[in-house]
C-alpha cells in the first residue's frame, strides 16, 4: 500500500488476495482513490472494503494488456508478413541504368534466396517445423473427434501443457512463428557475407576466417549451412556466370512488428515506418490492429475515457479474437478503466517501492518474518 500523494508506503499486507485488502480499507474510510492493476482480487477487495472510493486501473498495465493482445494477433497473422517480404527486392544495374527484378523460375528463386528458417538445405520443412505441423494436425483431429485433453495427452504421449498449447492455437501460423523466427549468431554478419558472395568470393573456409577476425564465434559448418541454398547441387558449371543473388529481404520478427505497431508513428525510423506500411497493406487484420492501437493511445494521451465504448465496439466489429478477449476484460472492469483513461492518477510510482521491497527481502535471505519486513519497508529510507 502506497500513499500516492505523499509517495511513501503506508502498510504491508499479509497476502495478495481480496480479504486483507478489504480489511485494511475498512479501517481507513478516508481513502477516496485506489489505483491498482486489473487483478480480480484487488478489484474485489477494493469494492468490498472501500465502496466509497473511485477505483483507477493503472495505465501502464492497460497498455501492457493491449501489447499482449497485439502480440497474439501478429503471431496469428505472421504468415501474411512473411508472404509480403518474400518478393525479391528491386535492384538497379549500373551499366544498363534500368530497374531489374529477378525474373526466374520458382527453383531459381529458391536457389538464390537465403534460408528463412522454414526449409532445410534440400528444400524440405525443417525438423522443428515438420514436428509442429504434425502435432498440430494430430491434436486438432482428436479434438474434432470429441476427445479430452487428458485423453489426447495419453494417446500422443505429450506433456499436458504442450497439448493445451496446440489445442488453444487459433491457427498453425501462430505456432510456427517461434519455430521460423529464431535468431542466430550469424544474423549480424549476413550483410557482410552477402556482399562478399556478390563480389565473387565463394570460398566458405575463407569467409569463415574473415568472420572469425570480426568476432564471430561459430564454426565453419554454420557458414556452410547458410550458403547451401545459394548453390545448386550436382549441376554442371554454367556457360555464363549466374546472376548475383537479390538483396536478402528477411521478414521482420514478430516482436519487431509488435514494437512498430505499439510505437508512436512520429518516433519510428524511416525504415521501420516503411516496413510497417508494407505490412499493413499486405494484412488487413494487422492494419486494423494498428489503427485500434493508435486510437487507444490517443484516448490515453487526451484523457478521453468517454470514447472507450465506441472504441470497444469498433474492435469487436473486426476479426481480431485476441483483441476481443481484451475488450471482454475491459468491460468487466469498465469503471476503473474509464477512470484510468479520464484522470491523471497512476500507480507507476509503486514500482519503485516494489523494487525496494525485493531488495530488502534479498538482504534478509528470504527468511525475514512479515513483522520485520514490514518495519524495514515502512521505516527504512
């Protein structure tokens, strides 16, 4: 418990449920405003112990809840993002002075495109991706047959949390995001490797030696695996040298897309703004999500909580299940959320005291009693 005006702790409660909070509030009828996160226990405790007080949901937690919903939406539609960035980039030939694109067959595009994480060197699904697809199909098939999660777990011999994750997934793309978007130790060196390959250096050990001099810690096999798609195995030497591979155009990671959507457009770099515009053009669902984020941000900035009902209706009109879940939660806590979007009260200063409490607990090796911890929290500087 923290006094928001005095910016100091008032008390340390014995638990995180509704009962001790309600009891404390009944002993302090002078409380007029309660800032809290959106946990149901705190809402119930405040409502029971201080019905006269105005409850205000914390703005930071509201923004975090929105970000989590956007992250789920991006994960479900990341296939659209990958498809939008799969087109080879346009290059300019200095000798001809004209714009050229890679007009090749599908096999030739596969030959020159760097790996995106979904295929191995022979163009087959990577093991993790293939396993994810197989498990997803197996779980969904048994769910359609009416089997319970426990029965599916026993039949497939999987962990219960794994079966639950595959059962709750809204689409296969949502599960494949993590499998296909993993970063590697080679990522920061890929532009250099591409430039050296374009310059004509196809000696893998030499390229690995050059990367080692720049601080790369991986082995030569890591470099060799990256360049496998650039080479066509078991083919005779061409009469004419092959064209240089197009500039790599990897799709942005899901978290990068979420960060771009949640960032003020005026604070985005030119590159990020261009990428976000392309993503919104390619995926109507992510375009709608970005639009709703901007509207919510404007409500928070301008303290226009009266616009919340209209905003929720617009969200429900779009096919965005994760945001629908968020809206349902906001409706259950409508008054506190409206107050958060209409007033300047916030529990942000509480986080500093929480950090200090954690430090005091560590100093006591986690063995201090509640009475000792309470004294140290309330009376130590």
